[in-house]
RNA sequence: GUGGGCGUAGCUCAAUAGGUUAGAGCACCUGGUUGUGGCCCAGGAGGCUGGGGGUUCAAGUCCCCUCGCUCACCCCA
C-alpha cells in the first residue's frame, strides 16, 4: 500500500511553489509599506486559548480542531488568538502602544475538503492592536485591497458592523423576535441556527430563506451611538481613500470575538468558497485573553490557497529565470575544469546548473534550454586546450568565446 | 457529519454490444547531427486499469464492498 498525503493535506511542488513565493513576496512588500512587522508563531497552543477566543459554541471549536486530548493542546485553527497571546506574553503593547503585526503560516481545521478549503491551509494574517480609530479600520482594509490589487485580482469588498456588547443584545432580541414570527417558513438549518446562532440566519443561502428575511432588522440600523459613530467614521475614511465597498447587512462572522467593523473580500471565481480575505474588529479580546482590558484590535486573514487558485486562473506573473548559466562539459578533462568553475561562479552569486550524468552535449544543451537558463557554457576537449569556452545565448542564437576562468565568465554574464 | 460526480502511463484522456498482447497526445530517454538547445522525424521506456470479492469460457467494461479524489451542503480564509 502506497503512503499518500493525508486527506486535506497538500504538497506544493516545484512549478507551483514559485507562485506561492511570489504571493509571499508581494505580501511582505505591501505589509512593509504600511509599517507592519512580521511575527512568527508556534503552531501548537493550549486548547483553552482557542476555546476562549473563538468561542465554545462555534463549529471550529466544537468539531473542527486538531486537539491532542491527553495533552490539552491544539493545532491552531486560526492565527489571531496565537498572535494576541504572543502580544500579551511579551508585553508588546508597552513599548509601542499601537502594534502592527503580520504572520504567515499554516492553520488546521478538520473539515471536509473542497475547492479552496483544505485541512491544512495557509493564511496571511495582519492585525493592528491598540487603536480604536475608525481610520485604522479603513487603513487596514485599504492595505488588504492594495495587496489584492497588486496581485491583479479583482474582488469586491463588503462591509458591515456587528455592534458591541452594549447594543448587540437588544438587536439580537429584536432579530429573534423577527425570526420566531416566521420560523415555519425557514429551512431546517435556519431553524437550528435560530437557536444556536441567530445572526447566521441572515446569511443563509437558501432562496426561500433569503426571501423571508429581506426585511429583517439589520444590526447596522440598531447600533448604539458609539458604534454608529465608529461605523460612519470607517465609511468616511474609506471614501477618503477611494476604496469602494458595498454595505451588506447580512454579513456576519463565524467567530465570537468580532465586534463593530467586519469586512470580506469576495470573488465569483472560486465556487462556493467566495471569501479570499475576511476580518474585523475585536475590541475586548485582548482583555479576555488576560491582556490589558479595553485594548482594541482589528485584523484580517487571507486564504493563501484561495489566492493561489485565483492567480492560477490568470496569466502567470513574470518570474525570474531559473539559472544564469548552464555548463555543458563533455569529456573528463572538461568536466574536471568545469566543476570548480561552477563552484566559483556560484560563490560569486550566479545561479549555475551543471549535469553530472556524463550525458551527450546535445542532451546537456537540451536540458539547459528547458531549465530556463539564460546562457550555456560549452566546454569540450578543444576548449580545454585553447583555454576558451563557448558562451551561447539560449534566448537567441549567438555564441562567443570566453576565457575559462571565473572572472572572465562573471564579466561576460553581467 | 450529509449528498452528487469520478478513479486507466508522471499529466490530460481513448478503448466499438464484455472478446487476443490496454492505446494516443504531452512530458521523459536515445538516435537522426562522432561537439550545440528550440522545430521536425524515427525509435524506446513507462500500467497489478485504486484495492478486494463476485458473475462469465472471457471483465478496464457488469454486480457488491472498500479506499481515494472531487464538487456541493454545513462551516469558513
């Protein structure tokens, strides 16, 4: 029986990994422009960290976590909890009251895999901790938008506010009343949700349910004064930056910790998994995890698999050539001369390919061409005797003689 | 956890109503060119047809089971 990767776990092999590297490069660059610092976090945490932050009743905590039950530790299903744990543990807010942090890495959820959804998946995660300013919300959203734009991806932005502990209970009661009045017209899932997570009824996909809830009370219309001010502040700031968005009063979040601003970048090109990035504000979560009370925060996560799927649907970005030089040496003498030459050129910073299988010149040239090398250096008995190799342009046709020493070759390659 | 679709070469796919030795394209290797890549031509290698059981003179093809992949629901990035 052949051993294969686990269900929902994938290898990223050469040919595909370049796109991931490109994605990470662009992301790091954009994050840097907004003054975010990278933080690297462990993949395992105490189970309690996620139970407390994400919420005991959520699907993630209830049935999707990879947990070592005997050790009370869990492979992270998302990054925010771990990041805040580290923020608190190292007192990062003390030196710098407003911290901008990002992290990149794998997350784990035991779900049934489908397009754009794996059990080990990867996220780009950015958080701003310590500021309640609505401009921070807008700036964070603008950063995500800029990153997606630089990746040439066309997505749309949806925005909503979930209120806060001051105004949500009253709204929730209002919504429950609305749902209870038309419960028998809703699907089975919605009946269940009305008890467990009534907000979820709002984004049910069943057409019949949608019809019945079109005039449901919207959280955004029942915000308390502070939340309403904040929400309009976010919208004004987004307008100021020229970020276009659509208010979606039915957009809710799956994790308990969100409050006020929530947003999603969605696409129509990924089947059912429409969200490529999502996030929101989580004022109070830092306090909940044992950090300073009243510490506000906001962040987003982007699904890298989903971004890669989108990137694969469009023309490939220009990626650097695989090699600067491929050496084709024929005969023992030539090989013994070429081998240390390759080492010297590599030490000098060039990417050099060289075959050690004793293959024919033709085979080596063919390999050189396929490898994407810009040029080939041909060395045979004649060249060894003369002290000159043939430097051939693989993009065009010409070739020239170059002295067989690393200095001369380095010059010729530049 | 629930449903649908699909499993044949590394990849994408063929294989007439069950019928000899399971084919093609791409990729790979060799040669055509004793030392020159791309284009072309010729040849080669590569498969327990996912696995197991059953029906049959005969199964890639029909039946059952199982495993895997995939899409969707749920949920979510």
